């Protein structure tokens, strides 16, 4: 055990972030291992064609079909030579349109990435508005296929009301304004939640020392690192199916930037706003009316998702 404590563990971090918030979350999570002597190597995923931030309204919706369909783009070559023997891999990503962001999905789908991750211990760290489960399941399918040992998932969310967070995230992504204004609070994961994410670092470090990651996810959940909200899952799971059909509908008219699909993207825009602010309240009413009859089913789904089970 003393030899293990004295060992300098190596953590490799792969991440993509537009706003910088995700990197702040990861650094908070790994602050304890970092201060305890672990070597932490950060590897940024960089697409050859950058996704500008803030988005324009046009570019925001333009990214929808490829995001939902998980169509890859070219990313700059990743050097794995200095992290081949990493003891732990951290994968950091955000959901875009209920799927992993295009740059992250492009990275995770590469054969070089799959070969590197095979047999590795992996923790995922997600920064999202509130709907992260569809992307979580998408990543899970890949990690299972690659033969990774998925040891933990930390998913930080915007804790504000769903409708409020829609307004604040649009203001941030398109206008570039993260801070509070008028009656709207600041957008994204709160500064206090980002700071509090450091509580998971000691558990990660202790798992490295002991070599036992079997209880890590349980500890993450106990400390609020991942939560399942059945009403949000209800909206997300139904939306994910419909968005898949919308993505296919738009892609019939061409790929990214093709002007022939502009009209269908405009239709999706109006559909999305209508669903969020008009149809969604009725959907939630239906959820609450039927929840007592489906409570056990939702509890089982939530447990499987939170504890990284099938």
C-alpha cells in the first residue's frame, strides 16, 4: 500500500469546450488529485473548422442535424504518446441537441481513440443545461464497445427551472451574455456547483490508490454528482426520438451549410420553440398524471442510468 501511495498517478483528460465552463468543472473535480501529486495531462479536442462562440442564430440551428445524427467532422490529430500509460482517463463533453457535441463525438468515434481507450479506466464529466441522458447513453454504447472500464460519471446541470434555463442558455450561446440580467439569472452551471465539484476529487484519488473503483459511482451520487429527474427524462426521451426524425428530414436536403436545407431548418426552429413553450407544459401535465402508475419503472431506469448499468 505504501508503494501505491508514493506512486505518481497519471490522469489523462480529453475535453472539448466552447465557453470554457466544462474545463473549469474538470479542473475543480481533479483539484484534489492534482494537489496530491497526480500528473494531470489535458488534451483539448480541436475541430479543423472551429465552431465559433457565441453562435449566430443561423449557425446554432445549422449544427442541429449533424449533432443529433452524430455525423463526425475532421479534428486535429491527437497525440497519445505521452499518455499511453495513464492510470485513469477523464472524458469531458457537453450535449448538443441531446447528443454529444459534434467535436467530442468525432473524437470518440476515431479508431485511434477506440484503440487508446481499450482496457482503460474511464470517468466521464458532463456540463449541461439539464438534458444529458441521451448523450450519456450514446457515449456508454461506445465505451462498452471499446472494452473500457467505466468507473464514474459526473453530470453537472443548470439548476434553474427548465423554461428559465432555456432563456438563459439562448442568451449565453447567441448573445454571449452569461451573467444575470433583468429577471433572468446567470446561465449555465453555477459557480458554487463548479467549486463544489471538488468533493469528488478525494474519492477519485482514493480509488487510484486502492485500485478499487467499484464504489466510486455510488459516492459520486451520494455527493450529488449526478441526479436523475424523471420529468426531465420524460421530455428528453420523447424529444430525442422526434429530433432524430427531424435531423433525417433536414439531411435529406443536404449536408452542413447547404442552402437547400435552410427552409427545413427554419421549420425545425419554429417547431422547437413551439414544443418548448406551448406543447411541453401539456406533456409535463400528462407525465404527472401518469407518474404514480409508472413510478417503479422510472426508478429502475434512473438507477440503471446513474449506476452505469445496461
